[in-house]
C-alpha cells in the first residue's frame, strides 16, 4: 500500500511537471507576444517591457526562471494589468470553487438517492422514469442547458436575477454544472447497487431478520458506493473545466474565464498560472480518489 | 402377444417393443433442438435488432444521415450564401422565422408567379438560410466525431496491442507514458493546443487549408490525447487473451508475432474495440461542440452545431428557436449514439454491462 501511494505521488509530480513543460512551450509557440497588441508602444518601450518580464531571454532560461519563482510560491504578475497572478487566481478560484463545490455536492447527493431508488424499485415506473431522465441528461451539453436555463428563468419568467457584482445567484450555474455528473452518478449507483443487492451477504442479512432499513443503509449502500468514489476525482475535474463555458454564459468572473481571456491576451504568466493551478488540483483530486478507493476496498489491486 | 417376443423373466428390464409406436415426422422435428449454426456477428446483430432502443437509434441516425446527404442537393441555398435580391444583399431577409419569406422574395414571387424554396428554419442575422446551415453543421459535427474516433481507434489499437503483446519492460515504459497522458487535464490541453495549432496551421495550403485549420487541429488533439483510453482497454484485453492455449499452440508451430496478433488475438478483442469506438463518437461530438462554442472549433463561415448554438446566443431574446435547432440536433445525435453504443455493448459482450 505504501509503495502504491509513493508510486502514485511520484507519477502525479511527473505529470504536473510535464504539464508545466507543455504549457510553457506551446504557449510560447502561439504567434504574437503579450505586447504586440499595444500599437502605440515604441520599440524601446516594448524592449523595456519585455526585459521586465524576462521575455528577452532564451526560452529555456525563461522557463527555469519561472519554475524557480513557482517553487517559491511566486506565480509572477500579469502582463496585461500588472496584478499578481497568485492573488488573481485566489480571488477567482473562490467563485469557481463555490459553484463547483455546490454542483459536486448536488450531483453526489441527488445521484446517489436517485440511483439507489432506481435499484430498489427495479422495473417499476419510478425506475423507468429515473433511467429515462438520466439517459436524456447525459446527452445535453452544459452550455445548451445553461443557455436555456438563463433564457427561461432569467429572461422569460424573471424568477432569477442575472448574475452581477451585487447579486450572486448560484442556482442556475450550479444546476447546469451538476446535471451531467448527476446523471452519471445515478447510473453508476444503480448498477452497483443492483450488483450488491444480489450478493449472498445481503440475503444472509435478510434471512437473519435484519430490518429493511438496516439492510439498505448498512449493508447494501456502503458497498454500492465504492465505484462512486472513483468517479469523484474525474467529476471534479470535469466540473472545473466545464465551468469555463458556464461561467462565460452567466458572466461570472471565475477561474475558467481568466484562463480563456489569458489565452486571448497572450498573458503568459496568467496562462501558466491558471493551467498549473487547475492541473495540480485535478491531479491531486484523482490521486486522492484513487487512494481512498483502495483504502475502502482492499480487494482492489492496481498494477 | 406375438411369438416373436422373447420370454420375459419376472422383474427383468427387458422392454416390450410392441408397446412402442414409431414417431411421426412432426414429432421427430421437435427433437431437433440445435438451431442453425450462426456466426458471432450474425448472432450479435440479431440481439441488437431485438433491442428496441438500439433499433430506434439506428432509425434516427439513418434519418439524420439521409437528410444531411440529400438536403444540400435539394435545397437551392449554400451554407455561406447570403440571400441576394437584384444582386444586392437582401436586407429584408435577416432573421426570418421558419417558413417565412422576406419582403423582397414575396415581391419577386408575386411578379414572376413562381414559388421559391422555403426557408425551413428561417434565416440567420446575415440573411443566410438557417436550415442548410444546421444541415452542414450536423455534417461537420458528425464528420469530426467519426474521424476523430477513427484516429483514436487506429492509434489506440496499435499502441495497446504492441504494449500488451510485448509485455515486460516495453509494456512498462509504454504504460507509464499512457498513465501520464491519462492524467493530463484534457480540456485545458485541448484548448491550449487548438489555439496553438490554429495559429500555426493558418498559413498552410493544400488539404489542410481545404479542411479548415481548426478541424485539423481538433483531429490532432484527439490523436494526441484520447487514444490512451482505447490503448489501455486493448492492452488489458490482449493480456487476458494472450494466455489462452490456442495462442500457445500457434506460437509452438512457429507463427510470426504480427500474424498471431492479427489472426488470433485482435479478433477476440473486437467487441471491446467496437463498443469503445461507438461510445467515442458522441464524446468527440461533445468536445467539438464545446470547442466551437467557445470559438475554437471549425472556422467561419463553415458552421458546426456548437458554433451555431453560440451564434444563436446573441439573439436569444428575440429568436430563441435558433438555439433550439442546433441544440436539439446535438442532443438527438448524442442520445442516439449513446443508446446505440449501449445496445452494441449488450449485444456483443453482455459481461461488460455496468
């Protein structure tokens, strides 16, 4: 087990390192630099600016300077507005994490409830309804759902205020982000619940007269949730990247929109900062969910 | 009792033939429990056809395919053609409702006594026929989904089968590479790569320029990132198939490795490969529409379902139905492909059901 964890942590560190490499060199391969758009600036001014951001040095040296700073917790300053990247990321991540966290929580809770319900009431009307909706919602892209929700609830019905600096309404963005993972968790819970319900130990528990409530919650659900744990890591990753589009539809200034505007502005430190931050987050999530998976189910062996 | 019957000792097991009567032809037929011999493919197709959801998806997909093939031949408008009146841009034809004619078109029809082809989905903000744009958008999205899955199929199967068959150190190194690519946050890398590739390929000519640089960059991105899932599956499958006796037998009579992989191992991994490919298409369509939606997909004026949905967002308040057409199309295609993939999985390999 300890060997496994060490191996996985090592792999995670390598992955993050490779991501910094890929991001740094692909981003520099995009034609045009951060100061090309300012037409007014004279060559001298541009040279001075490039010197300030170390852009006049050869690429490998720039990379080493950046990585040194990063390891000391310094993510540099934006070439667009001169603000500290770490600070910007912290602020926008607060917004993204709130929405993403709520969406994840919503997806896990509703997914498990609906999935168990479908498994326990197998081949009834409730089961069919749940399966129907979960199949349907895996086919709806989040941007379509977000746009439709915005149209109906904000514009048509006027029930929900459009997002602005003073009105933070989390309902619609959270629903649009949560739909797909909810459907996925529902399917996952249902199949694994059905699997568990057919096990011998469930029959034994029933035979010795354990109350139905206890059979479901103590014996069945606990075991049925093991596959769900593996999905939590990838789910958080997909919610975080999916939030890019949803944030732009609801005009929320989260991490995703920072990444996209960073690319458009050739704001090198911003691209690096957001990519590395998100990558570390995702790799860590996957790592934790894999290790937890192994801890709760010792039968599983990875090689 | 006739005399031919041998004498029977009491309690003997000897059977008296006279008590039996010959079976009729019909009764003989009932004894034939063996059905006609069938191949694996025939059998699974039969199973697939018995699944109503899968049949429904096939019908829907066939309908969509026919429409996107036939429509451009029938509809007299082009996907980037701006409607003109007397050689000038027909300004009255902007944002028409479905089946509505512009003021100029109505005048023209009244003067000449002809009926113009209707704008089935209306027109967009640049006076282009919206139906044909949705048709071409569907073509693009389906083509991207199909070819991207094909790329994933080829690279994944090659990589996975080499890694699984060789085993040992080769396998270890190849799988570490897969592990790293697998844990890359795909959406971030895709966005980054498509920006870079788009800019890099923009100056190129020939086939790349014809396809559109964005389309090519989507294919490259898929080729670079999404094959790992397929490679892992194929490798796992091969590792288990490789242990079978018939592989050992083939090896012992001196069959070459490529031939063993081709003739003995890959056919036994076929169901996993088919199912994964079928489920890869909708996910590719999803990714493409996502990229097009944030403006990194296929280049204008070529439409894709994602970019059409994005364009429709601006006029949401006045023309909500314009979002509906591409959005419903994406949902329908993805739903049908998902259901078909599930059906294929149940038909080809019921063990895989999850």
